[in-house]
């Protein structure tokens, strides 16, 4: 009976989906793996300070479709449109960086380290460069998936215009809680958003040429100077004004001042419980602690382990 209860609790936390992930999975098979990934990631981040936001987003988009199996990295083929070519993923970037890291790892330990683990570690290591220490623990032992379809990405990746009910359902379907939703939204403290993903809030919120009343008026006026029409698909705006490359807890005071960029950000204030969690996460130490726990849970979503999947030789194609 106790085992059943523990399993249910683990399921609720999204932990038991982690299969047989563990610390230092490659300790015997490729002892240098995590150091190679870290060093490579640091070099790429020093050349491109926007990379941490890109890699953490890619990891998130990977895990929400078929679990954290690197399916987002696969190229489309003549008879299949892959996840990376689905609309929510067209603005993803950093594939070349993951390929470069994979090449460096392959040179040392061929056919040993999965692309899924490389992506999970690189996302953590990229964000951690700023702090000179790992910001969360990444368990390893994931294997790579062999299926990637754009339709599944469309169906599973939460959209920037989702309301709280839709966001909760999306996260719950992956074994993540409302608390995880509010915590992981804090990743919007780094990176940029494309105008077309929020400009309806500025110019046509209910279809009557109006502005979203839940958006801070001063902030809306500022955004209008950047995004000057509904049709602007190329301009980007910092999600955390003034510190979009600095990983901190600034997202939450901004959110509480109604300066969340997307509808999915503003949605967190529509329920007392989630708004209360956001209020607690203004405390940076608390945010870092909670973010580490939620990222660990996210990295465990529906992973392939043991003999499932494969270890891809190249991250962009399945093994022939």
C-alpha cells in the first residue's frame, strides 16, 4: 500500500516519470562528458549573451512534446514535417550550438552521450555562466527519441495567448503543478518576445481596436513605440525591460506591476493562488531555490531511459 501511495505522490510531482535518470550517469562511460558540455557552452555564451534564453526555451519546447527526448532537434524529412518547423518553434535558435557541443562530445566518447542530455545540461550551463556555479541539478541518462512531428508541437506547447485554465491544463498534462507554472514562467526574466505574439494586447485585444486593460498603461505606451502595428513579425522586445540577459527575479515585480509581456504572463495574476506565488518569488533566493526544483521536474518529463529510444550519432537526424 505504501509503495502505491509513494508512486502516486511521485506521479503528482512529475518525478516518477524520470525513470532511471541519475547523477553522473556517464561517470564510467564518458567521465569528461559534463565538463566538455560545460566548457563548450561557456565558450558559446561568451560569444552570444542571448544564448541562455534560447537554450532554456529550446529545452522547454523539447520536454513538452514527447518528453525530454531531443525530438525538437530533428530535421524535417521529405515525408515528415518535424517539430522544429512547427509554428511555435520557428523562432527557436541555438541548434548549431547543440550540434557543436555534440561533435565535441562525440570526438571523446562516440555513440555514448544522448542529445537529450546534452540539451538539458547545456540549458543549465548556459544560464549558470553568470553565476559561476550550477544553478540546478541535472540528472542524466535520457535517451533520444526517433519521432518528431510538427502537429504534436502545435498541440502540446503552451501558447503566449493562453489563459490560466489552458496553461494549468498544459502543465498538468506533463505532471507539473500550478506552482511549477508560476516558477518556470520566471524564465521570462531573460530573452525577447516577438511583437506579433503580444501586439493584439496593444491594438486589438477584443477585436474592436482596443488595448488590454490588464496591461500597465505606461508599459503599453512604451511597447507601442517598439511594435507599431499588428503585422510586425520581425521586431523583438525584451521580456524583462533593461536586464534581458541577466537571470534574476525581476520578472515578478514587473508582473505584479502588470508589466507581463504576454497574455500567458498576465494570466498568472487572474487567480489569487498564482498571484500569491508570484509575490513570494520576488525574493531572489526563493526564486532560485524553487526554479532549481521545477527545472529538475521539467527535465524528467516522459524521458526515455534504459533501452528505449537511441543515442543519436547526430542530433538532427535519427540513426540509419
